[in-house]
C-alpha cells in the first residue's frame, strides 16, 4: 500500500516540487528525472509518484506504470546517448544498494569496458534457496 508522501523522502520532496530536479518525463503516476550523481551521460531515475519503499511494498499497478515509463525513457536514452548497452536497475534494501527508500528504476546507459561492477560470477545450474521451494509449490498456477 502506498503511504502518504514521506516527509523525509527526497523523492517525495521532488514529486511535491519542494526539491528541484531535471525532469525528463512525467505522467499521472510516474516521474523521470536525471540522476544527481550519474555514472554516465543519460543516467536517470524513474519513480512512482506514490511512496512505496521497495518492491515488497509496491502495488502491481504502480510497478507496471513505473516499468512502462522506464521502457519509454530507456528508448529515449538509447536514441540520444547511443550507449553500447543499457541496464534497468531496481534495488531493494541496503544489502542490494538501495540508497533512497522510495521504489525506483535506474535507467543506466553502459559503455563497453566501463569498469562499472554490477555483475556477478556466472555459475551454471539453477540453485533456488531451499526455503523457496514450498512457497513456489503453493503459489504456482
């Protein structure tokens, strides 16, 4: 469930116009703006206007709206910046690197050999956590 704007959330303050941003897209449900600490030209953020801290809190409709906007913005960044690739990054909690407690996507253009480490070691094989198996068995269609 969304909460009212969090008075301590920088993204809520941006949505409310209390903190400036370089806005690149806005609709009824979402806002996209340039990242204040970009890794590469074109690095921007897409947020739902309603406050949801993480993917565990966000309503399906809000995540769908943010994903639609992220896809639209990613296409624009790809055309404008012409990167070698592009990541859509969405982190949840400090262990995943989430620095602002408001659900958001990074639209992150990449350059070959840019040295940005967000990759993990590739190991063959499917390895679900044992505790996941009963959950999936009870929730599959």
